[in-house]
C-alpha cells in the first residue's frame, strides 16, 4: 500500500510523523496564509516538508480536523511552546532589517512599559539616580517632572544632596516644557540609558561561557581556563574579562552592597565571608550596622573550620544573587572595561 493511501485512510493522527502533520496543516491553511510560515523555515525544513507534502495524496476531513484541534490545544496548553528573547529575535530577523530588529529587542529587553516614562517607572530608583547624577540638573528636573511623585521622591533621595537641591529648585521654577526639549530628553534616555539596561540580557557566546565558568568550583574553573589557554588564549582572556567573581562584589557601590546584604541568607553570608580576603570582609562590614557586624563576626567564629567546597557554594550564591538584582535593575554592576553601563 502506498504511503499516500496510508495517510489518507488513517484516522489515528498519533501515527503521523511530524513532517506529515506539518504538511497537512500547511495545506489546510492555503497558499496565502501558509506562505508566511514557509518563509520562516530554513532550506532543510522546506525540503523535508515539501517531499512529504508531494506524496500526501488525499487526506480526509476527519484527519485534518483532528490535527487542527490538537494543534490549537497544544498552542493553548502550558509547556507546549516556549518563547525566549533569542527565539523571538531569530524569528523577526527573517523579515526585518537587522537595525530594526536590534531596536525592537532592546525595547523588549528593557523595563516594561509602553512609553519611555512608563518604562522609567519600572527602573529601580538607585539605578536611575546613578545615571541622572551625571546629567545636567535641568535635564533631571524634566525627567522627574514626568514620573510619578512617589518614584521621583525615591530618586531624589538617592541623589547627592547638593545636586538634589539644585534639581528641586529648577523644578520649582520650571514652567511647561516645550515639546522639542521633551523629545530630546526622551531620545537621550532611550539611546543612552535604556539601551544600556537592555544590554544586561544581550550576550554573545563568550559572555554565556563566562556565566558557565562562574558556576564552576575553583578547581574546575582553574582546570578549564588553563586548558582553554593552551588551545585559544584569546578566548580564555575574553572569558576571564567577562567573568563576574566573588571578589568583584567589592567593586559595588555602598548602596548596591547594602541591597545585596538584604537579599542574602545570613548563614550563606557568614560562610562566604569566612573564605574572603580581609579587605573584602572590611568592605561588607563597613556597610552593616555595628550590631549586625558584631553578630556576623560571632557567627563566623562559631563555625570553626569549614570545607572549601561549602565556601565556594556560598560565594557563588552571593554572586548569582548580585547578578539577579542587576538584571532586575535593583543594583548596578560596573563593567570590567570601565565603561559606564550596566552589564549582566
């Protein structure tokens, strides 16, 4: 019996291959609607589905209906499909210019919100203040006049006092802002600030590998770095430059360290600092109250000798918490190259 006859007469769609299901669905959508799907397929997929489609023959209405029902139920069911930034970017790159794709993805990766001012409302006040403190007071006054009062209050409280007072005075004297000035401020925020926030999720293969290396214990990390240096010194150096380590936590600003301390379990903190350098310990203790620091020192002393593996795990936990907070815009991590932007 030919394959075409088998497909045409079979009522159990579970026996159909993936290519056969795709072919039936594409035929049922018709030329106009299926054309868009064909354009999204690569050459090998087109060849496979085309070959199956050419041998389908007549397919019963019952088979088509069952496939349609299954397809719709899978699309609406949890776990049947998974979207991500990467898959979305690949998809829209098939029918849009790259510069437009980059602009759209940066908009998506940035804080949620339809307008620029909606997006700013979802940016942590410390992160926003760290950016605005380097702008002209007049520009800052325009920005703060456009966001909600409660958010503006938190941002003002995070700015240097003299600078904040200058902004307050300018806001008091400010009349209605001309549209061209507002457009210019909005464009600057979009290009300089939002694009930097968006880069927190935009990584190349070396950045992704640095993330993996960050999760190795010390011995494994050292072993892989050494082996990679022998094969590709350039790649090894790039990975090392991109890695965010426990020691890098000492480069956080005081506000970020204090935020991190609030999100790390006390037992993990004590264990992590047990294996830290004296200078790094001092940085963390200087950002605690005297009482909290005293309790933490006592906890560390009471631990006695601890396993290096446990220390590594606790330090890795702190690094991962810091990265999560940076990704949410709650703390700022300085780029190792010294560029004034957020990095993940």
